[in-house]
């Protein structure tokens, strides 16, 4: 079993780009150094949805992993999103992540399953083959219930039982399933680290988990650390206070027309917080509508989330 401890906040940061669209290593160092300095942050997940990981070349993916690892000076584990479609492709991606310095992998479902569903046993084979070929400790990723790539409970239990799987990132976004399935996972595998990724539904899920693996953590780590602590203490009043303080930010980042716009909004928020100089994204992502930056900046200010400083790159 992996010794990686993610029981706390695990931000999934964006990937900064230069204005001409290249990976911005200097900005990665500012962002990673800042997140790594926040007490309660236990690791960083790169190359996820928020990190535009599937929009990068293989060389760029390796650069992002190694740059974030350098930014935290190896003090925190860097977890890489593993998104390749076929098992062999994903296993080779995982091996490249190991070579670049990743400590673990977050395994996405084969994305054909989003439309067509999966054959019983296929997800289990995906995790098994990736781990056997790369040795990379793995996180089970539970997709939303509205997709055909969401795993039924038996599939989750069988993946959690496999060698190399040490945590689950659950974003089922169906509270009926959450309330019935999470206790079963917990009872069956007490050492499995259960992490919520419900960026826009954190309050409900915060009382059942070991931590949160969220893109939101890459913008607002300080209150999310508070929220996790309140959830673990079963302090609903405090958790509700943090939730309500963050609600204007949540609405401006995640209550947009598409959840993908959250990535652009996170970058705009990081500009407002002084970490990024601009919010450049890669197509097919597009800039937000005019005025969105000011709305996001006002929401952050209302939550007491002002400009921060990050150590300069050595």
C-alpha cells in the first residue's frame, strides 16, 4: 500500500501558458511554490481537467510534472492525470509520468466510455495494466453519475481492492449514490483515502472524507483547508460559514454555462490574486465574456481572498 498521505487539501492547479501559448515554467514555479507554502496542502494533481492536460503534447506533459515538482522542491507529491484512451497507451503515459517525477497517478476512465459505456471488468483491467507496467500508485477516479463512465459500486470495490490503488477521487454528483456508496467503500477499505472532488457541492460531501482533490484548491486553498478541518471536526456551523463566504466565488467560477469554463475562471482568479499575469488558455477553451474578470475579482475580494506573493524562481 502506498505511503502517500493525501488526507487534507490536494489542489489540481491550472497549467499556466505564456501569451503565445507555450507552457510557462516561471508561472508554474510561482503557482506551485505558493500552493506548496499553504499549511494543509498535501499534494498537487497536475494535467487534470483544470490543468488542460489533454491539450498538451507528451513533452509538455513531462515538463509540467517536472516543473511543479521543482516548484515544491520535492516536499509534496506530484500526482499526474493519466488520460490515455487504451490501457497500453495509458500505461506508457504513466511510465513517462514516473520518469518526469510523478509520485502517483489519477486514472481517468477511457473517454470512449463517456458516450458508449464500459464492459464489465474493463475498468479493473485498466488500473491493473497501468500499475503493473509503471509501478505508479493510483487514485480511483469516479466520474459523475450523468456520464456512462461512472462506475457502479461493485466496480469501485474491485478497483479499490487492487494492488497499487490507495485513494479514490469521487465526483459522482449524485448525493443519493454518495450517501449510500461512500460508507460501503469506507467499511470495506478503511485505509482507502476518500477524497471529494465536488468543487461546487463541497459542503454536503465534506463530512465523509479524508480530504478534497479539487481544482478549486488551486485558487482558494486557504478557506478550503478551513472547510476540510471543519468537516473532520463535524462542525457544521463553521463549515457552513466557510461555504457561505466562498459562495460568490463558487458561483463565479463553477456556476457558468459549462463546467469547462471553470478552468478559464480559475486562471482569471489567479490573475486577480497576483499569481498569474494573464489568463491564457488553449483552444478549444475560449476566453470568458467581457466583464467576467472583474466579477471574479470582486467575488474573491468579498471572500477575503486578496493578492498573494510567491517566492521568486531560484
